[in-house]
């Protein structure tokens, strides 16, 4: 009988110790789980102003005539005038291309007295594709010289001058690093305010790079922008 009582007592002590140890383990696990679940999601911004690296300058012109041969001759003559103007402005011949003319029969949709004075009209574009941004900007105000030589320029939205930045891949790594540093700065401020410290990155995503004109008056200067979103763990 005494042996049974002693054995039961030993078993009870063992169970109590087990419960204490198990409870401590569960408490520790719960604390670790709660700590691991703490995080902060922040956004980082990087911006940079850069100069355009490529200019596309279209000179769109129109000629008219009553015979197709006459129209083609006028296209060639005006193209020669524009090409000479561009060469004088310092552009190499391989930077200048001429599109095929688009010819319209203006009599096709007109009748009687409503017919225009010339039957055919032709439109063509002389395109300058150059990395010489300053040369393009200096030559653009001089197009009045072409008008004085009889060139009928017809600019519109479809034939506007464009300044492009083509070296984005060269600056991407530095901008991503800057955006990440900006995000970590925000995370540190949040952690400081909450009495924590910033841990490892749990997840991160990069937004797309946007390129826009600095303003409507300086289209040759671009503003590049990227935003990153990063989820940091917080530690005590």
C-alpha cells in the first residue's frame, strides 16, 4: 500500500514538472510567433533629373500639283531644301531620313465648283534622329528660313519633336538602391517611435520606372522616378 502511495506521489511530481516545462515552452513559442509576426510595410522613393540622350525632330511638309510627276518633283525639290538646311545646321546625312510621300487625290471627294485649285497633294516627313540635343534645340527656331524658301511646313501633334532618355538601364541599380535606402529610413523612424528595431526584409516589390518631362518648357530634361515597397520585420 505504501509503495502504491509513493509511486503515485512520484508520478504526480513528474506530471507537475512536465506541465511546468511544457507551459514554459508553449509560452516561449507564443512569444516567438508573436515577435515574428511584427512587421512594418514602407515605401521608398528615388528621383533623378537627367538630360535626354536622343532627339527625334520631324519636319513635315506638303506640296500640291495637277500631275503626279509634278507633285513628285516638288517633293524632291523641297526635300533637297530641307536637307541642305539640316546639313548646314551640323547634322550628318546618316541622321536624316525622308519618308515616302502620301499622295491624296483631292478631286475624288469634290464636285463641280467645290473642287480645289490643285488636284493632288502630297505629304512627306524629313526626320532628324540625333543625339546632338543642343544642335536640335538651336536649329528648331530657324525653321522660318525654310518657309522663306517656299517650303510649306505642316506641323501637328502626330509630328511633334520628341526628346528621349535611352540609358535607363545604366542608372537603374543606383536608383533602386536609393529607393531601398529611403524605405529603410522610414522603417527606422517607425521602429524608433514604437520602441523596436528594424530586422530583415520579409518581402519587397519594385514599382515601374516613370520618365516624364521636367516641365513643358524643358522637354529635353527628364525626371525619372521609381517607388519600392518593402516589408521589414520588427524586433525588440
